[in-house]
């Protein structure tokens, strides 16, 4: 993020617009609506200024600005067609210590203007940091259609009652839950429908009831949410909703930064590690932490990579919660093998290659590999191996020793679905050496079976979405050994 999104209080403060065209008019209009005292400098004004000329907060100076005109101003917008005037005005504003925006010239600007969805007092600002103003306008148009004007009434309702609610409900956590109930329930519906009198009355009565019940402690709950293999686009709608409700989140190294950015900003974050042979917290302590936080009345988000019940030890965590009578919800996620196969162009089942798929973990309890090899070594079957990168050579050797062909196709998908995804394709006899040469870091999924041969034909991701390393590895690994 190269720009900090903020909302400025400009009521009664002086601001300057240089220019008399359409863009200058839009800038002046926004400033006047925000309560600023606007001086516009231009030899003449276009018709777009007609609606502003009678405003007490607007004045027109039919000349170029002088350096002293910028003293004390809060902001300056330069939207002049004359390059000489543009540079001179910018220099004068900078000398006076004024923040400057030059229209369509981000390299000359201290700040950029977002596209704005106005539902006064609700305002939504959209910025592409100058990279694509057209995309910003497209998103604005979409939001304009999705957010009715009535949301402004809802914002005004909550604004009028903020202080009474704060006085009645001292606990910040309980206040947030109170407002969630109001906004998502009948009171919010009445406000959206325009029935302000009923909404006001119902909200006042709800505040009275909340004040009488303020001694009641908030009830804690745990959300066990599958965050998917990495790409935030693979999160479910339910996962996003629960991520936005949490008071505290417990996460580990498999949780992508893009996913963490979607958690409620105010939520406390607790890192619980979970790296191979280097667990920041033992599983028992993580489960105990979930119980402890929930008993404090918090809504606890346990964010787990992939799916919580697919080698994620989610069952152990909810066992601990159930034993303590802690309410919990489980939200499934796209498990790593499914995501890896899809993003690598390797269908785990294909009727010409496999009528079954087996999911196994490549390291067992206490680091010992203990697999049912008879079940794995079946014809027309795909095997997806989790957490097997460190034991890849031993796994491949064991497959061959148990009767699998050394020429059986196999692949590794490293950092599946993420921007740095890499795919190594080979056979049971060559995959370990290729993985060492590629210096894969994990997390990784190993796929064994003839479905791997379909990758060259079915890899659907455009080259621009693949890392250069992935392209090189896939091409080299597909050559006949």
C-alpha cells in the first residue's frame, strides 16, 4: 500500500482549486460538500461551476494565484490546462506547506483523489493508487448499484445513538455485539425502509434493555475456519463473514498474508507457529488457548490452512472445546490437494486414468512413516501426499520397493494456488532429485499417478500467472528421462 487512506475534516478550512474546467469543478464541488471554504483561480469558469456560484463557501478569483494565496490552506487541487500555470501553482503551494494534488499527474501529487461513493454520512473511497482510474470508476459504479441510498439513513441512526449506547454499555466487546444485532436485525431493516420514527423508538428501548442487562458477561465462541491453500479468492462467503466477526485470531505459517488481510482489522492476532519439527506451540497448548479465550467471552477465530479436518488436527481442537462446553462452528475450506491439483492442471480423478484418489500424510506421529502400502498401490488410483516434501526420497523408494514402477508419473506442487506456486513433474525415480535441484521450500503436495501426464495438456493458467521458475521446472521435468 503506497498511499494511506484517510478522511480529512475540512469544515471551515480554506482550500484552493486552480483551473476552471470540468475536473476543477468536480474538485471544488467535493470540497464544498465537505465544508471547506473554496477559492477557485481561473480566468473564467465552465458551466460545470454553475451549481457552486451561489454557495457561501465558494468564491471565484478571475486571475492566476499568487504565492501568498496559498498561505494557511489545507489542500490545493491543480487542474489547469496550462503547463506553466500547473507547475507554478504546485511550486507555490509546496512552498507554503500545502498538500497538493495535480489532476492526472500522480508523480506531482502529494495525495490522490479516490473514486467516491457518497451515502452521507457513509462514504466509500476507492483507489487504485493511480494505476487504473478506469478500474476505480468501474468499481464505484458497481458499488453504487449494490449499496442503496438508504444506508445513509442507517449511518445517521447509529451516529445519533452512539453516545447513549456508550453510556449504557461500557464494554467495547458488548457494544460491538449490540450494534451487530441492531444493524443486522429488525431495527436496521426499519431504518433502511425509511421508517425513522419506529427505528428510533425501537433502538431507544433496546438501549434501555442493554443497560439493564449490562452485568451479563458476553458469551464466547470459537470459529474453526478453513483458509484454503493460499489464494484468498478460494475462501467461502461464510469464512469471510466469520473472519470479520472475530475478536482474536490464532493462525500459523500456512495462512497466507492475503487471507490475513481479510480478518477484522481490530482483532488480536496470535501466531501459533506449526512449522515442521519447530512448533511454536504444542497442539495441546493451542487447544487450551482456544478454551481460555472463549471463556473470556471472546469470539475466537482458529484459521487453518486448507481444510480443518484434512490433516489439520481440527478434530482434536473441537474435542477440547466440546469437553469444556464451548460453543463452536466449523467452516470447511478448499483442502490443499484439491487446490494444488486444480492450479497445476492435474485432475486427481480422470476416467481414463483413475477411479479413486487417496489422501495420505507423508509424515506420521513422532516423524515415522506408517502407511497402508497395500491400499496405496492399487491400479487406476491417484495418491495425494500431504507434508511429504522432507521425506520425499524415502517415500519414493518405498513406493518402488513395494512394487510401484520407478517410471510412474509423479509431481510436486509447491506453494499451491499462490503467486509463487511452482510445479515439478517427473517420475518416482526422478522426482526427489528434481525437487532438490529446485530447492522447493513448501508447503507442498505430492501427486502420484498417471493423471500427472495430463498436466501439459490441461494446465489452464496463463503464462503471466506462473512464476518463471515454475515454467522452467515444468518444461524441464516433462522431458523424457
